[in-house]
């Protein structure tokens, strides 16, 4: 929940201005708007990467200002627009196994979960490859797999279709569909109208750091927005 949140960079005019939004895991929410309207900033506020100057961000009942990024990552994962910003391991397999090792998980369980993730995201043949040599689509899938291996309840995607061809967009569509079937809430920041139209059940439009539109499709969503599209 975004509760009367304001945020500005370096004491400039607020890029997010007294904004309140309630999100639900039942929705596939798209956040749209022109460049500079605060979409990416809002996404980072939602996952605790940025902290609000005013108001509060409540993630699964907890105030983001009072819990660590590691704890937030178990509840809400964030996919950067450039996936290279969150890739660090020497190969694809270790990118996925590292967070599980940190948790102290047994080796057999790590292997099972990593191999399952490699299969789902079509990365098995790349398990020993240096991540920075992957294609854009492969990096996107790896970053997404690394987020989801922590089993968050919510996923925030910042321009996930950038640089993807039709085939890779279709692959991403399939993956996101499976995630929705598992009950994972998804928020997507995007300019890709066709992709939004295919997936979104709720569309929030920003302008000037404020919400100017909040519409949902009549698909059984619990969100209390103004009307169904």
C-alpha cells in the first residue's frame, strides 16, 4: 500500500506527490504515463529501494522504512529496466544458487530449486555461462528467475519488454501467466501498449507525480478503483 507518499530527488519538486495506491495480488497492474511522471520512482518506493519523504509504504503489513531490503525481497521482488544492474555471479547457475546458500538451504534442495528454475526460464543450456554475455532476453529471464527463487508474493517489473523481439515477448507472456496462476501479484511499469492490453487487469496512469486514472477490467478483481474498463 502506498499511503500519502511524497518523494523528491535532492530536494527538487516532488516527483511523487501525496500519492495513495492500494495493490492486490489478484490484479495484474500496469503503471503507465509519459517519461518523467514518476513510474520508476514509484516502483522503487514499492520495494523499499527508495524511502518516502512523507507518508508510508506498507508491504505485506510491514512499513518499508522499518525492515531491511533483504526482508522486503522475500515479499516483493523488483526487476530493473536494465537487468545487468542486478546480475553479479560468475555464471547463471550461481546467480540462482547464491540466495539459497545465504539462507542456509541444503545442497540437494538448492540443486532441485535451481534446476527447476533453469527449466522454467529456458536457461538450462546456459547454466555455466557468464551472465553478461547473454542476450537481452536471456538476461531478463535470468534476473526474473533470480528474483522469483526467493518466492516473493509480489513482483514489480520495470519496462520488462524493452529490447525483446516478438518471440521473447511471447516467452515472457507465458512465464507471467504461470506466475499469475500461482497467485503472485504483478505490477508492470511499461510503455508497451500491446503487452499491457494482453495482460493487465488494472491500469494506473500517472502524470505530474499523481494518479490521474485508475481503471480495472471486470475480472473479479478486489481493487476498489473507479470503474471497470
